[in-house]
C-alpha cells in the first residue's frame, strides 16, 4: 500500500507537476490505477486494438442479458463471460448497490440488512460458481463503499476476494458520485439499482 501511494504521489508531482484539481482527483486516480495495473504489459500501446479484437472475435452480448441471468444474477454472467474469454479473462468485478440485495442472495437465510450490497457471502457464491465452471484462475474484484475497516472485515471472514476498489475512500470531502447512463433517446436503460430521477435544478443543454 505504501509503495502504491508513493508511486501515485511521484506520478502526480512529476507528470502533472502538482497541478491537480481536487474536483477531478477521482479521475486522476482512475488513470493511475489503469497505468499501475498495466505497468508490466508488453503491449500498452495496443489496448484499443485488443478491445476491437475481442469484440470482433465473439458473438454480441446484450447488456440486459449480462445483468439479469437468473437465478444467480452475479454468478451467471461471470461464468458466461469466463466461458467466452477463457484464459484471456483476468477477473470479474461486482459493485452491487448497498440499497439492494443481489438476486444470488434473495433466498439466503439471515437478516436482509446483512445481505445488501457486496458481501462476503456474495463473493463466495460467485467464487463457487466460477470454480464449478472450471475457472479457478479468474479473480474476483469488489468495489462500492470499501474503506480500510470494511476490507479488514472481509479479510477476517476469509472472503474469496483478490482485489478491492477503494477510490471513494481516498478522496477528501463530498466528492463521492457516479455517472450512470439511465436513458438513451428516451428509452430507459439503467442497470439494477439505478433509475432516471428528474431534478428540477437541472436543465437540458443543446
């Protein structure tokens, strides 16, 4: 952790000469994480080409099919993607809203408040499904409201998680927000846990 923080500081001071706006800190951190995760890649200049190559080499998948695969909303798509990409898939990430219970845990015992959002139980469910499908090398990444205390709780419960997304917890002040596409050309297309919420303070700009 100290190594990553040191590298991030050096990158901000060196590449950006310290000219960093707090309002866009999350964007800087996203770029740094991308660069850090691909630091040993031999084909960093071919990222866009690889995306096109993967898109052309696989059958199209509808978004609604990826987010809704009963009876297990998370494990179903995870296994389907792992089957399609085989050893080219590094990992899967889930970011279930803390306001809802993932379909994989709808019928699980226990209080509902202990099943909302991303939980150790959800991680185990996906891990088991991946392993049963022959994808033991596929990693699990979780995000959504994670800080040091929550990560410690997951580790104490031996949750099968390989990486944690902690962007929001690194930002000072009230800068925690998301930008989700909820409507395209008048057609609702929000993912589960999101919806179009009209705001009288906003106005359309041509």
